C-alpha cells in the first residue's frame, strides 16, 4: 500500500512538472469574438457575453478587432456585456510571464476597477509577428466578460517581427497611413504600443503610387484597370470594396441584379453553381473559385434540336464618357461550343463589339471591352448554342465602369418597373428587398422602413411572431452561433459581427423538431411576392420551408423548400403568392437535422411593396386572424362537430327503425 501511494505521488509530481514546463505560447486556447471590442455597446441583455463558465487556462484573442486586453478603463456596458474587464498594467516587453490585475468596471462612481483579481500575461511570436496570451479565470458573476481591443496597430511586409510598414485598423478594415506629418516621435509611440523599444526608420517602406495605379490599403500599387474587376489584386480586397456605384455590377449570387432575360430570344440563361451537377462540361466553380458560387450557363445538351439563342440585357440606357466606359466580364467556353457576343443596342441599330466562338480551355477568362458610343445605348450579352454542341458557355462577375453614365429614360421594358433616381429601371419585385438594385440605392430608401412584414432582426422580431405550438423558438444572434462549423459569421444586412439575424440552434435538439416564425396577415387584393435571405451551412443541416397559412380555415400549403448544406454564404429566396386565399400569413419553418452542425439562419425578410396587408378596421375584412395552432384547433373542432352530428343522426335513424 505504501509503495502504491509513493508511485501515485511521483506520478502526480511528474505530471505537475510537465504541465509547469509547458510553454503557453504553444498550448493556448483561442477566443474569437469580434463583439468583445470596446466599440460594441451592450444592445440586448439576452446576447450578453459572460465568462463565468470560462475554464482557467491560457487564452489568445484572435478576432480581427483586436488581440489584446485593453490596458485602460473601458466604459460600462461595452464589449457586449454589462461589466467589461480590462487589465491594469502594461503589456510585457520581454518573453517572461508577468503578473497583472484584471479589473471589472461595474459603473459604481468613479472607480473603474470595482472588482479585481490576478491574471498572468506572456508575450509570444510566430511567423506573423508578436501576440500575447493570457492566463484567465472565470469571472465571478454575470454579465461580465474580458474585453479584447487595442489591436488597432500592426506591422506588415517586414523581414522580421520588429520591422515593417504601419497599418491601423479603422472602420472594420486595415489600411496604410500617410507619411505627411509623421515624425520620429510618432513612430516611438507606435512601437511602444506594440511592445517594442525605440523606433528606427527605413525609407524603403515609404512609397507612392503612380497616377496610372490604384493605392491599396496595404500599400501595394496595382494598375487602375484592375480596380473593381472582381479579383483581389491588392491582396487585402481594398480594390474591390467600393464598387457599388458601377452600373450593371453583378456576381449572380443573389439573382440577376439589374440584368433581365428578354422574352424575344429562344431560351434563358440558367443560373447555377459548380456543385449543381448539371453537366460535366459546366465550370466546377464560379469565377472566384467558389464551389457554392453562382454563374450563368447555357449548353448544347439543353437544346433538343436546332439552334437557340439566350440574351442577357441591361435595360437602362447609358452614354459613354469618352473612352472611360468599359464592359468588364468573365467567361468560360469549352470545346465544340457555340458563340458568345457582346453588343450595344440603340434605338436605330445593334452593334456587335466583341465575339468568341472557339474553346478557351477549362478556365475562366477575363475580357474588357471599351464603349465609345455617343448616343444612348443598352448592353446585351447573347449566347448561341446548337443541339450538336458538346461544350458549354458561362458568364460571371459582370460590371460596367464608372465611365458609363446612366441616362434618365422612362421605364417601359417590364410590366412592373421601378425607376431609380439614377435613371435605370428595376423590377418592382426587387424594391425594398434589402439589396441595392439601383446604382444610387434609391430602391432602398427610407420609405422601405414603413413596409409591414419587413425585418432585419436588428432590434427584435418586428411584426413576426413565434408559433406557440411548435417545438422551440427562433432566437436572435450576432456574429457566429454557439456551434463550430455551422451558421453565419455576420448578418446579411450590415455584413458585420454587430448585425443581428434570426436562427435555430441545432445543438441539444432532436432531429425533426420544428421552429416557426409567422408573418403578419395579408389579403388577396393583389398578387404578392415574399423575399428573404437564408444561410444553411453545416454537415447536419435539416430543412427550411416557406408555408402559406390560410387565416380563415387554418390550412397550410408549401411554397418553397430546401434541405442540406447550401454553402457558406447568404443566399436569396423569393416566392410568388397568388390570390387563391382571402387572408393569409407566411410561415418560415426550420426543421432540425441529424446533428449539432445544423444551424439555419434567416435575415432581411420582406414583402413586395405592392402586397396588401390585412387591416382589422377594413370593412371588407370580416374574418379573424389566427395563429397556426388556433386555426388548426378551430378546424379540428369543426370536424368534430360534424362527426358528432352525423353520429347522432345515424343513432336516431337506427332507433327509429327498431321502434317500427
């Protein structure tokens, strides 16, 4: 027995020594939550971050908003919690582990360190530079959490950890700074903030771009013609961040944007993605190498006989500003294929500017065509395929440059059109759908906020309600969901970790369980279009359905359904609603799949502006509006009354026959 006790003690001692010698720079755990920045105010107590369940261990903060705990007071109700925790003491300037004090600001008087405890910090380095790890312990109560900010300065492009070009983090992106007014003292302050000593200057890091080049935020210079060409030429995407003002710009991820398919051609372009399996001749990815990315496609195997043409038209009229107007696009053409044309249309003529009728290999090709037309024109792509063709044609990532000026003309090309203030026409189905379909965003003006049924879930569920008879409820979320490898990383509206969306949390749920959201009621005075954005990413994604609920009798019918993993990006959904039912609501139904990685998210739901909301004070609306459960209950009660009545009649008839 004594020998056993001695061996056990020695084993524990060995484990303790081994653990004590473990370098925390190599064995840390990560915390990646952008909402821990001090810029993130507390907006919803239900979404507070709290570290009461945090295991005592070494941690590294890896969010893009900062990798260090702030070393000065943080205002109460910051960092997405009520009591933010900051660190009293400076960051270490050597690789030794140092002791520091964690301070929680509870907002009592002027004391910013209302509650405190000990933590430890160590400076580390890897191939990307310096970083810090912290030995943290759980907070004493909720809502209280560690902040992770002050990571708004970094060095890049240097040959070692201690040198490089300075970049600052501002407005959710990294960018270079101007050398105008920059002094040695300024550099010393930055180096001190980064944990270094005195600064030294190297002029090779200062450079300016030529007039023919675009200055990237990371200091790289790229040719002007690569600006807004759907390629990350800068390496930090800064050449692709501010391109919404370009006419006709579309990557086809959420539809055709401002482009239309006229009825005067023979067939339509198909909007597909590489993983669709339509044909082995189709591109395996979109132009940006995404298997779940969409593009437009036609091929000979889709033609039963003869020759077919498919046109894609930009309906707004434009004029060229000298030679500054260009049409930029990417195309894919494989062996034994038809033809692809780019033309401009005026009131009097059609002029072909570019064509291709030979195979370009199994790859995406970039083309840029200059337009110098002096009279108003429209841009048209035309694909021609024959039944005998074995190849395929695809186009993706199309844009006109800012030198193509939009003309103000009447909207006469579609039955239901909306004219943007910038002059072009878009479908009424696209107005107020949370996407900028007009170049000047006039289709998403302030009037959209008055539309009933419209919701971005930023504050609450708006006019949508939870179904009291489902298995569980949708919840609002921001940034990532609680389960790894599923759910979005930002909302759709703001594309920011501070934006909110609605979702179902699949973990701790059983397969087949259902959550429903019910819209306000509408009437059949007009046709209607319902629009929404959905995110279904994960190995265990279940099913998302759009149902129509008849508010007068409780019946439902399916309008749209999708199941399984749909990729990592937000996708656009739209369904048409006819005049079949007098008063109706839309139900968004999410069904749990077989596993934890099955979070389904929704955002930016809306009804077309021509839909007619149900109003209780309207004398034409005599029926009452019911929830799903109430409607079904009333329907069942009615059925039960009918059955009882039939049973009584049969009983009385039998009794009468016996008495005779």
